């Protein structure tokens, strides 16, 4: 070890963890350092974890995953909700029995990397070429990629075509917050209701809030700014004026979608994963991008999972070979198209995405949203989770304030803590 | 319970140790009989408790949880927790939730038990069975149902109070959440109180009431002078069990509000931190363990008060 690396290592070690220091020692490699997909061979059983319990055994997704088993292997698929999956993975890595492949929600990536849970993409033989930069952003830590996003979803503004027509609102006229709120008021004057969204506590509510937050010009590095307050005020006013349901404080995105499906609401802020469900609704549903405060399209947060290979302590190379084979199958060639269509995602690769848009008009309004999306953790890295928690508290308080300006302002200025 | 069992086991071995050498065989047999229980207690009670305590004295995060090396920080985590700006608020909310739940569960349970015990009402048996429903339903079902009934926009509760001209209530708003989850929890706890108090009533000799009525005691006097004093032991254990249960309630609150607003209690706080759910996705192993230990101590304190009260009664 040269003096220069030594100094760098000491600095990194002091700044980060004991683990980083040990990794620099050069002697015996850390467990996570050993193993490479190219030195291993696939095994008879491949463990695959994903956060889609709604896709049960025998569903299209289940079959699609299992069809990606290399010759002589079978895939054993396990599903659990996002947070539970992440916690189970934490325990599994600790006990040395992690699965071969995991689909991990993108904002969890920095924390997973920080906790030394993931093999690098290079080690696990995961090809990251051809993936859009904004989508792979959350999975790149200090210049190293730890997995690959296969697709992305995005948020948009669904609208009830009939309600808008009856109230005489032209969806094309909705280009900023004022025109959006005016459209809602017009529908409300006609006996309808305004908008459904999810303000539920936790990451889901924050995910839904970010388009307004960013659309106001706010920045995650300062959630107490006037722009942030303006975004909170927007939602708060909707609740206060009865344009949005009070239950937004506890509704998750599915509950908010169900409310929109009642046909009483003019708009729904929701994800592209409902695009095919929207086509089957009892009324005609259109989509427009979420407007920014003073006009233009608001950036939305990238949604979707990364395909990753957890760190292995035993037979690491074989596990990584498994990951390499399965992830390549899911993200390359013809199957990449199928992977995204089955989940209702748009591919992370532009040419596959173009194919999807060509084959189904459903996707057309979503392409630009995905392409303009921002990674939630790209700017802050592992600090994002803390900021998100504070933001979540502020959103809850803003909804509860029902339009009260002083309370909304206080909510954002006092945000913080666990 | 743990301390009681080990305490009785300990003197037994001591007695055997001082007895004559020819009883060696019997001593080993005794050890063999006690061993499974002791191993069970150590493995499933002592070990997790020790782990919990140790976790609250080391600063864990996801990385150190996996790779080891969490630094020992003494009572620093307890200080962090107690100095947390919302700690005392949460303690107060926990107290209100627990006290309100206990008082109303007990009073309503007792009233129903007395009503059914007096008999002479044809539908008593099926009605009593119906009151057990909250107990039989999975909490995910009752919690979701309460959330749905308390929907602020078109919930059935608001429609109901609307019949009397009342304004709709935002039941699960930050300010009202504590009241709402307490209402649901009271409903949930009534059957437990009803069943235990009812069986307590059945244990009171009928002769007492007969003698009392011959002496001209009114039903009201009978209740205060006979029923309540005779029910005291049963009431005490009902309240203690209810308290221990209510202190650690997470499910009903979590399903209804995710512990937001005033409905945050020590138990939901610890749960949210231990799994990275609720507002923050960060797992706080150490803080959660510390809050868990505080809850344990609180339950233990009330357990000791109960034992003291029981002793006093026996004297």
C-alpha cells in the first residue's frame, strides 16, 4: 500500500465505518470483496425476492420470472412488501443466507450500499449499459454501480374526461397550479370533487408530494424554504376547501386510486402502474403531466426497483453467476420488454421504451415523465431517508392544517427529528 | 411470572443440596426435571431480554447490525430518547390511551356483566355471544372497519352523528386520532372484561344477596356492599392484565393511523423505529430497544403494585 492510498483509506475509514477501514487493509479481503460472477457457475436452485406480493404464484409476473431460470436451475420466488423485504434482506445478509437476486425499491439503494449489503454490478456480472442516467442514479454510490433498474414508473395527473367535459374544462388549459385549482373549483361548482392523492405518512406520501415540491422550485437540501411551504400550502388548501378528501392523510396510493374510480373526482395524482387499470375504468380517463407552480411540467421522482445481488459469504461466485444470468434475462433482449409490460413499468432503456410506446398508446403520455424524472436519493444519498422522514411529518401537518397558513409554515419550519 | 417460578425453583435445589449424600440420585433427578423449564426460561425469556438491553446500550444502525462493531455508548441512547422533543408528549398520550381504555373497558364490561348476570332476559345468551365478536375478529379486520367507519368524508359514524345535526368529525386527524384509536381499543377490550367479570360474579354466593334483601338492602346497596367488594380480586387481575395488554397495543393503532398525530404511543413509536416504518424509513434498533425497555419497566412496576395490593388484601 502506498502512502497515498493509505492516507485516502484512513480518511475514508475515519469518515465512514470500521468496515471501510478494514477493506483498505489489503490483507485478507472483506467477505464482500471476494467472488465474481465470471468465476462461478449457476446452481440448481436460485432464490429470487421481489416486492410484488400482489403478483401471486402462477400470475404472469411469476411465470415470467421463473422462465428466466438458466438451464438446469429453478427459480424460487419470494415476495413481501417493500419495507419488510428490505428488513428480511438485512437479516438474511447478516445470517449469511441472502437470496441470489433481489428487486429493491430505488430510494433504499444508498442505505443498502452503506450497510454493505450489495455486491457491485461488476462483481455480480450485471450489465448496466444502455440504461438512462436519471434512472440508474440512485444505484450509483461513489461512482460504483450496485445493480440495475429494469424499468421505471412515474406519477402523472389522471383526469375524469366526462366530469371535465361537463364542467367545461379543457384539460389542455391546465398548465400551472392556478389553472389546476381553477379546474377543480369548476368541477366542484358542478357538483363533483377535485382530486385524490396519497398523503399517507412515510415514503409513499413523500413520493406523491415531490412533484409539487420540486414543481414549486424547492430543493431537498432545504425543506424549510418558502417554495417548500408553497407546495404544502397547495395541498393544505385543497383539503381546506374540500377539493381533496381529508382521508388523503391516511390514504395510500391504492386507496386514493379507488376513490378516483368512484367517478366523483376530477383528478387523481397517481402512478403509471395504474395506466392499464385506467383504460378499464367505468368512465373515460385521460392523463396529463403534473404541472409546475408557474407553468411547465413538474419533475416527478423516479419510481421502481433495482435488480441487485446481495453480498454472499459462501460460494459467492456461484451466487453472483446466478444473479448475472437471471438479471440479464430479465433486462436484456425480448424479455426486457416483457418484464416491464407485465409490471406496468416503462423500460429503463430508451429503445425498449420506444417499443413499448409504439405498441401501446397507453404509454405515450408517460414517456416524457419517466425521462424527466429525478432520483430521490441522487442528490442526498443515504441522507435522503432522514429528509424524507421530516418531509413526511410536514406533509401530515400541512394536510391537518386545512389551509391555515401559519400552521403550514410552522409544519415545514419545525420539520425534523425521528 | 418469571421471577416467581425461578424463586420457587431455587430454594428447592438448595434444600436438596444440604440433604444427606445418599439422596444424590434424587437430586440429579430433580435437576433433570427442572432443567427443561430453566432452559426454556433462559432461552425464550432471559436471552431476548438481555439482547434487548444490550441493543439499547450499543449504537446500532443497519450496517453495524449486519457487520457487527456497534459501539458501546452506555446510557446515551436512553438520554437521546428521553430528551427527544416528543418523548413526554408520547408518554402523556400513552398514559391517556391506557387510562381511558382501562376505565371505560372496565366500567362497560362490568355494567354488561351485571346486566347479564341478573338474568331474566330472554336474549341474554345470544346477546352475550354477540359481545364477544370484537374478541373473535382478527384485528386487521376490526381496525380496517373502524378506519372505514371513521372516514372523515363519507364515513358511517359521521352520517350517524349527522342525523342529530352534529358537524362531521375528522376522527383520524392529528388532534382527534388519540380519541379515535382509544374508542376502537375500548370496543376491543370490552369482551375480555365482560367475560372475566361475569365469571367473577358467578363465584359470589347467592346467599349473600338473599340475606341482604331480607335485611332490606336495595339493589343499589347490594351492588356497592356485596358485588363490588366480592369482585375485588377479579377486578384487580382484570385491570392488571388489561393494563399490560394496553401498554403494548400496536396493531389497532397502526392499522388505523400508522401512529400519526396524537395516536403515537410508546409501543407504536418503538414498533415504527424497530422496523423502519411510519414517517421514517430508518431502522433505529437501539432507540426502539430503549423504548421497549422503558415499557417493560412500566409494566413491571404495575405488576409489583398488583402483588403488593394482593398481599394487603390477604393480610
